């Protein structure tokens, strides 16, 4: 799920509207505060996350021959932003599967009242995104999670690719990048669209590989986060995610670049 486009000062407008309607927004703020308090430990997986992780690891490793590399690049503690391509509903699971830390993603707010699904979302660190409400609350909650030390995953494409290729990026995520000084990592996923792409109802036995790239150099991000350089920021992020996806595709095809280490997946 992606943040809304930051056109014509979206965040500033949203903040002003929020302040003007503080009374009406109080229940939402109280709910956000409760959710924030219940987010849990950013370094320790709760039993729901851990249980799903163990089950998915067995299924994905056997059925999808899932492999991931680059997990040693992620910080052992502290917040970080993971920016990934988006091929399938499986992507949040594929990103979080090899990690010893939980990852927070954005999910549609309308899913949270649904029995069972809503309970799972609330207990697997998912943050509600109200697309009809402009998304300002989702942006604020994402920044709060980062400040609390969580890993947060974002899909800049905003929707799943129809053919597995990297699509056009929506600029909304730039508002988030400009407002955090925490590390930013590109992630590339390959094969998920063939395993369970758009319109698929069943999980097919297709191999999936995930590559966690090196973090963006701080100086590069500092230069690109200046207002007015949104297009350059979007392009730079897209290029790095494309590199990771190409690396994952090469691994998938068995044409591993010589600079890459052997296949590795972190243990539970």
C-alpha cells in the first residue's frame, strides 16, 4: 500500500485541515494512540507474527523454493524504511519472512473491521490507511512507527504490477522520505507475480527470490529530499529498486552475478 501523492503541499494542507477539525478528529486520534501503544516491541516478534512466519516459511520454502539475501544489511535495532517493488499480495510476507524483527506495512482501513482479517492485521503490525480521508493519518502513524524503532515497508508503485515489471512510481512516498533521517533500503522481489499475481486465486509452485539492497547513502538522500527535487528522488529510488529486482530475477534464472554471495535465508 502506498501513501497519497504529495502534490501542492499535500502534507501541509492535511496538517492544516487536521488542526482546523481537531474536535472531530479526536476519536481518530485516540484510536491511533491506542494502536500506537499496542504496536509492541520493534525488535521482538509477537506470537501471532512468529506463528505465521513459521508456517509461511515452511510453505514458501517448499512450495515456492523461496530464497532471500542481503538480510545482514538491515540494522539489528532502530527504525528503517524498506522500499520495494510490488508484484503480489504475498509481498509483505515475502519481505518479512526471513527477518528476526517485525515489519509494519500499510493496509486498507476498510479491512480492519472484517472479522478474523482485522484481528490478524492488528496483531501483525499493520497500520490502517484511509485512502478516502487523504492518508495524512497513515503518514503520521508511519513516521511514529519509524521513530519507535520499527522497520516499515512501503510499495512506491502504489498497486501490484500486472506483469511483474516495475511500474510507474507514485510520488507520495517522497513526503515520507523527506521527513525521516533513518536508513532507507531498496528491496527487489522476483517471481511473486508468477506464484500469485493479480487475479490469481491459488498459490502456484513458482520460485521466488528477494534481495535486500544496500542502504541509500545519507548524502544522496539529503540532497534529494529538498523540496522541488521530488522527481529526482522518485527516479533515484526507482533505479535502486530496479537494481535489486534485476538481481533477484538473475538469481531466479540461475545467472547469479559473480559479486553475489551464496544463497542465504536467515533462520527463525
